[in-house]
C-alpha cells in the first residue's frame, strides 16, 4: 500500500498536503514516504496520528517539538480551537520556512511557532544536517557532513515565561534528541504539568539516561504505539533497558511511545 502511494506521488509530486483543514507546504527534500503519505494518503504516521489527534481537545495546550513542516502543528490547531494554544518548535531554517509559509497561508491565532530547538539549555545548539533527507536532522548525533548553529531553549523556561499551568500534550520527534529535550523539562515534569507525551525512542540515545527517564515516567503509564492488533500496548516495567529492548525489535528507527499521567 505504501509503495503504491509513493508511486502515485512520484508520477505527480505535489508541493502541498492537507492537515487539520489547512493546506500545508511540503519540503521536497523530506523523505518520499513522508511527502507521499501527507499529499496522497492524507494520513501521515497513521498510528501516531490516531493517538495524537483525539488528545488535542478544545482550549487545550499542545507543544510540538520538532514541528518539521507542521503536520502535527495544524492537526493540533484544529483540535484545540481558537481558544487553545499550540507551540511549534523547528530549528532547521529550511523546514521552518515551509512551516511559517503554511501558517501565513492558513492563519491560526492559536498557533505560535519558533525557529529554535528545545534542548537542555538556553543559548545555542549544534544541529547536524542529514544528507539523506530534511526529516532526519538531529541535535543528538552527526547524521551528515554539515551542521549549523541554532537557537535553543528549554521547556522549563517556556513554561515559566508563559506561566503555563499545564501542558495537555507534548509531542517530541527530534531524531534522538529526546533525552536532551526532557533534561530541559525537569521542573515541568516534577510538577506533573505534562498530562500526555508522545515521543520517538531510539535506544542508542538513551544509554545512561535512567535518571531523567525516571522523572519522565514518575506517575505516568507508558505504552508502545502499534499499528495492530491494538493501538496501545502497555509496558508494565518501563525501564530504559526494557523499553530499549522492545524498541530494537521494532527496527532501525526505534519505537513511538505514548505516556499519560496515571489517574489517581
């Protein structure tokens, strides 16, 4: 099915896709799978999207870390409505150009975007640029022959500056930089302000990160996101080692996880 979608896109590439009722601009240097899924199938990362979209509720606050061209940003905007808040962070100037262009084409007062990365410090960060695709840039490890300096901030500073009482949903997909993002969110995590969290897990990037992972999972239930037969599969013992074993079994790009604050 995926290959058929890609062949159709190759025959007639489109510079646009639809997400959350908005026509968004696609980066031609993203992967064929990403652009074809968005433009032709109109259903990118179906299992993650299936979990993500219902969590974007009216008046909610959603933070999209690694917003790329804005698929999840605009889905979130549709879900939270004009009285909600969506914060999108994308440090790559090229991807940010497509994202900001889409927002100019489709004004959403609830959406605010920043050309910076969330990391473990405020200042500057080294963004490694992938030679393979604009979807694979990373602050965690070299992924190509080039890099550039980008602005960085922390989730804690964002939450404090904006006086956010809660974050209803945070999505983190930053090609292995997830631990760095979460190190910069320690105060927010310890205050229990993050209610739902979706993140990509790459085992090689979590070695020695048991401490921050303990802060993340304290009071949270942890699930693997699967295509079938069930969308969410509970991980009863979500240690770094255990989650990494399961993620390695999923293949090269690891596994997507969903964490939700346990009901008391």
